[in-house]
C-alpha cells in the first residue's frame, strides 16, 4: 500500500486534543456568559439554557452533558479552564476512521481505479489557484475563489460515508452547508436541479485520458435535496485542508447517498431545469441511478447492499436506510417508489 509521508499527516491525537481544547474554551465562554446573567442567589442552580455550547452540527454528538457537568457550581469560585471531551465518534457511537485510512483508500477515477494509489498519484495536483463558477438559472451568478468559500463559516460535520461498493467510513469533515452558497446566487423559480462538475485537466489527471468514462465527472441533486442542511461543501477533514486525494480544494458531501454522489474538486455548479446526466448514469444506467440513496433493500445488480464493511473492522455490519440519516431526509422522498427511483 502506498503511504503518504507521516509529516503530511495531522496525528489524530493532536487533532483530537485541539478539538478537546477548542470545545473546552467554547463551553467555558458560554458558561461565563450564563453566569453574568445570573444573580448570586441563583449561583447554585443548574446553568441556564444559554450555557449549553453552540448547537452541534447535524450528525454530531452534542457535548451537552459534559458541558453542563463542567459548568462552575458557584459564582464565587474562580473559573477554572475546563476540558470538555469533544466527540470522537459519530452520533451512533462508532469511532472516526483514522486520518491515514481516510486519505489512503480513495475512489478518484481521474487518477486511477486503484484506491491505494490515488494519494501518490494525486499528491502534486494543483489546487491553488482555484475558482468555482456558480450560475445557470440564478439571479446572481458568481465566481468564488477558494478563499471566498473558506469565508463561509466552517462547521465540523461527522458523517458516515457509504460507498456503493459496500464499504464505509466515519469522517470528521469541515465545511459549510451547500444551501448557504445557493442562497447567495438566488435560484430562479424554474431551477429544479443542481449540476456539479469536476475540473477537467487530463494533463494532471491521468485517468481522464481513459476513454472508458465521459469526462469530466458530473453529479446532480434535486434542488430541495441540495438545500437540506446535511448536504455540505467540504474544504477539510480532521481539522486540516483537504488533501488532493480527498477532493481538494472543495467537494460535495451528501451523507445519505452513496459516495459517488459526493463529487470531488468542483469547478462548476449550475442550477438547471432537468435532472443532469451523471458520469455514472452515462456509464452504467442500469446500475447507477440519479437518486443513489443508501438503501439496504435495493441491491446493486451485481451485489447486495444489505450489509457493508466498515474500514478498519472485521466482519460486516447492517446498512441503514439513508445511511442512518432517515430522520433528516426521508421526507424528501415521501410518496416516491425508491426501487424505481434508485
Ligand atoms: N469525485 C470525482 N470527481 N471522481 C471520483 O472518481 N469517486 C466517488 C466520490 N467522488 C469520485 C468522486 C466515489 S465512488 C466515492 S465512494 C467517494 O468519492 C470517495 O471519497 P473518498 O475517496 O474521499 O473516500
């Protein structure tokens, strides 16, 4: 297996301890604010609702219990710096995959179809300068430099990534809701779908010289799917800017859909009237549909989707409908036949 230099990797313990510190500081500031609003008589009462740290991102375990436990018991006590343990698992209790696994086992056909070789082949890929052109059926078309995208408030989102090939990982992403970007360009009423396009640069991406696929990589979402808060544009993972193999500098992450919908290295986003034809739909229409919602009941024509292999684990685990995000997204498909619309 090809490895990237250890100096390029943020050791997990440094990332995790930094998050622990950051959450601790946040909770301390919040409990100080609550205390300022409390009269001395109330000092031994439980902290007010305002002392709860900022609402966690969807898919993230709220650190509420720990934060409340750490709130000072009385105003007279000097505020001690607190240490709150930030989550290191998803909301189902499953641990993050390691940075090394996430960045050395990749699907990125523009470079190669061999997952373990993507990191090595992509390491010199030019990700700066970078622009994302957002247009089509919008009132306010706009081109964003990558630094403009980093100005959107970056949130941490801990998501399961379930590949259509039946393996999965838990990844702590940094990014921002796609909805925020779409609101800035103001979609016209006729806009019903969003079309995403990866950079086309065959001189740097040897896989794009292969005639097997219809380059560039294209993906699409229905506009209401794209506006769902779970859909993000990711710019980092494990607290570090994305590496090329992960789709630097900006990629989509749609956690309730098979991983192939989470298109990497985006340069163009267009609001359109009809469902875009994705690279995978064009390549094998009977195997890859437009929706691609994770569904243990609808098998891929060549393998079962009922179970999956979590990278780093032995054995298999059950695949969850919508990859475990049904509560947040099932409403989008009310009344639809999910077998026909696979
Ligand atoms: N985006 C582009 N441009 N090219 C690709 O080959 N592969 C997809 C998706 N996005 C792919 C892509 C597939 S099949 C999966 S499972 C995920 O990226 C994998 O993301 P990861 O390598 O970060 O785990």
